[in-house]
C-alpha cells in the first residue's frame, strides 16, 4: 500500500459510484471501480455505495463477490458503507427480504427504509464524531437507521431532536467498529467530503 495515496475500491454494481470516486480522490486516495474478484484483491479498502440493498446483495452473488468480500471484511479490510452499504454491513436487518445477504462487519441491527419512501427524503445538520469543522449537512434518501448496536460499535452521529426530525429524532445514523465505517446518509451527494477523508485516513492507518 502507498501510505500517502492508498488504493480504495468503490463497489460498482449499483449506486453513486462516480460521486464516491470524486470524494475519495479529493480525500487523497487512488480509486478503482470493483466488479471482479481480481479488483477486490488489489484494494486497501472498499466503499459500498448507496442503491438498493437487496439488489446489491443479489448482484454480489451473481458477480461471485459475496464470499470473497465477506472474507476480506472478516480479515480486517477497511470498509465504508453509505445508506444501502450500511444495511449490507450490519449483522442483522429488520424489514429486509429473506433472500438478502449480509456482509457483516458491524455488530448492530438496522431497520431498512426507516426514513420512508424516496419522496420522503430528509435533510439534517449532524455533528459527526471524528469529523472536524462543524456540523455536516446530511441527505437521507429511503435511509436506514440503527435500531441497536453492541458496545463494540462506536456511535458517531444521531439525528438531533428537531421538529423536522419527527420519529427519526435520536436515531443512530453513523457508526464505526474498528476499520469499518457506515452512515445512513449520503455524504457523497452534498459536496462535503469530510467523511471520505476520515475513511481515507482509516485506510492509511490500517
């Protein structure tokens, strides 16, 4: 691994691949798209973008990436999941499909589509632990939230108790366990790349 510019993959089966690539590049990483086992084997860390978690899990199986990816996460590869990526990294999902595959990495339970339908997208300013420079403007689109997490999971952000938050107030929306990071929101969409810089730093130090 080049310590200065680690090689980070973006799973390119569905989701905001271009936006994640731009954010990671701005954060100081070299970036490749990952669709094959050979590409997965090259990277120092991996981003699981948003999209539809059941579709992504099915595509992981189709592209023969499911077991190799599970193995690399279990071996300690730094991994960051946003929205659907957070769902895939959780040990257990509420309201998921019975044929949905989990990657593991985060000892927590998430609720899929907790924030409602896509038309009910939600935006909020969040204080994120480990991210300096003031609150982040977070965009949630059919997002999950964390129902419960083990003591091994560090909570990085919760939704503040504001009138706009409604039932989401107090819910956990950003977490870290070791070198695995996840957010329920889409930092790649807002032009604020601080979460991606945090992940690049995690990869550098791994």
